[in-house]
């Protein structure tokens, strides 16, 4: 056995939310694994930093400014990727938001819609564009959806986020069935990861210690610990894995 199947040599990967945190780590890891990468997000400066990291490591990347709630932006991102590197082989749906913590009785419908639009509908928009283009070129591909442990259990005080992540898990399973054998579709469900996203909960001593009590490994993950399974799921090493939810949560959901 060689480890070649774990690589992404010659592939083109488009990573949403590739400007920081988990998405940046995935973009860098996929480039290190041999893919040409198109990181996309709304902030141009942060995307440039991801590209610089990839190029410093000897990889190739082209940034694209995209809001995943805009169909036009999503189409333009795939156009830019095709122009730079050819057809996209790997789509990572990672862009996400979670602005609401509290009881659902305090939640306004507009915030609910916004969270669903970025997390769930954004994943759908990008997946539909990807699958259409893969079919147009009679190709094959792989989708990795970044869900959350909140896609497999109910996270307290996070009803809309948890709903959006369960939607991603459901979408993953149906699209895996519908788009096989050409496209594999898997979800990766991280627990708590050290990124800007979790700064608030990690900096609150009470919440931090309650959270750590719920995590058997007794620590939060580094973004690279999510990027590595993402590379595996995208690669040929996972060629018989589709419709799967791969949980990377330090044992949280196993409790
Ligand atoms: P983060 O540091 O806040 O990064 C979020 C990324 O998404 C940024 O690149 C952001 O860039 C992009 N983004 C947000 N809204 C967007 C939009 N409308 N269009 C395009 N890009 C958008 O968060 P993270 O911790 O890396 O989380 C990444 C993913 O992992 C999310 O889906 C999150 O739900 C999931 N996750 C995170 C954790 C955790 O503990 N951190 C745990 C489980 C799951 P711009 O703001 O520039 O657009």
C-alpha cells in the first residue's frame, strides 16, 4: 500500500469560507496535498493572506470574493476557478455563521432566515453549481460539507444554528444518494475548534469549563485537526465513502 490515495495531486478545490479559521486550514492543507485551491469569502484582504500562506508552501491558489448568499457570486466563483485551473473537482462548503445564542422565544425570524441562508442554503447553492458543472463535463467530484456536532446533537441555546447544521447533514445524505456514483458527498462535523467563531464561548470562564467538561479529550481542536479529515474525505482514500457524517469532536457526541 502507498499513501498516494490520500493526496489531491492535480485536483482543483474550491473552499468557501477559506479566508480564516477552519476554511483557511482546509485550503492550506488541500494545497499541501497537491490541489490547486480557490479560497472564497467576502473579505478580500483575508483571502489574500490565505493565498500567501499557500504560495509560501509552494502551492497554487487564486482568491475569489464571494458571498454564498448570492447566486451570481457563486457562479462567478466557479467561473474564476475554471479560468485559473480548469474544472473544480473538490467543493468544500465551509462558510458559516452563528450570531444567535439564547432561547428560541427571543429569536427574530430575520436572524433565523439569515443563518439558514448562509449555512444551509449557501451549501445548497454551491453544491448545485458544482454538480451542474461536473455533469456538463461528464466528470467526477467530491463534496465535503462542514457541518458541526450541532448537526448530530441539539446544542443548547443554538436552535437556528443546530437546525442549519442538521439541514446540511440531511442534504449530504440525499445528495450522496442522488449524485452517486459521479459525485461523493460527505459531511464533517467538528466539535469546538479554536477560531474566531468560538472566541466568545472560549473566553467566558464558566462556559469554557462547562464545555471542556463535556469533551472527553478535555481540549478544543486546532483547525488543522479538522483540515486533515477534510483532505481524507475529499481524496481517493475515501473513494467508497459517501453519505457519511464524520464526527471530529474529541468524543463529545459519544458521551
Ligand atoms: P470563522 O473563523 O468565523 O470563519 C467563517 C468563514 O466563513 C470566514 O472565512 C468567513 O469569511 C466566511 N463566511 C461567513 N459568511 C459568509 C458568506 N455569507 N459568504 C461567504 N463566506 C462567508 O468560523 P470557523 O470556526 O472557521 O467555522 C467554519 C465552519 O465550521 C462554519 O461552517 C462553522 O459552522 C463550522 N464549525 C465551526 C466550529 C468551531 O468550533 N469553530 C465547530 C463546528 C462547526 P468572511 O467573513 O470574509 O465572508
